[in-house]
C-alpha cells in the first residue's frame, strides 16, 4: 500500500472583532483548507508555510502554538490504495488578500457556522470544530 503525508492549516483572520476562516475551492469541486504534500527534507510547518504561500500568496501569517491535529483516510489512485495522513495546524493571517494558484478555482472567508457548513468533508469539519474550540479556549477569539 502506498503512503502519503500532507500538511495544512486552518487559516483564520480577525477583523472588527469578527473571525473568518479561509476555505479553498479545489478544481475537483470540494471546499477544504490549505494543504499539500510534504517535500523532501521539509518539516511539517515548513510544508504549511510553503503551501500557504503557493496556494494563496499569503506570507503574513503566524502559527498558533500547540495545536496539531492529524487525520487519516484512504483513496484510490491509478487502481492502487493510498493511505493518506494530513496534519493540520492553525495559523492566523494578518491579511485577507488572496491570490489563488492554478490548483484552486475559488476561495472564501467565512465565519465559523458558515465555514462548517461549506466544508465538503466530515474530517475537515471535525478539524475546524477542534480548531475553533481551541482558539476560544486560548482566548484568541470570542465568538
């Protein structure tokens, strides 16, 4: 069985006491977070920073300490089963300006309930629920 590892982040921004989460519309039609495959000699966080810049052009963002959530799933590629692990972090973006790469066909910044509704996959919804609860617990957001 093939194995793959990706890293991504729940990206949020705060403006006028409102928190918004960044979702990307992938060419396949689903809505999800920034993420991508780990490259050789790259740490998990280096992967996230690179993917964020490649997919959105955002460079003004910082990690929220101590949050790391891993999910795993299987998919088929060229008739083979692939076990995929994706590790998510939380990052606060200090801009809401996005320039999409060729990998995506759209993006949106949404508040928590709308972001939860828009995400395509249950495991992504679970990650957002945990990230949102963590941000509230840490006092970084109030809503």
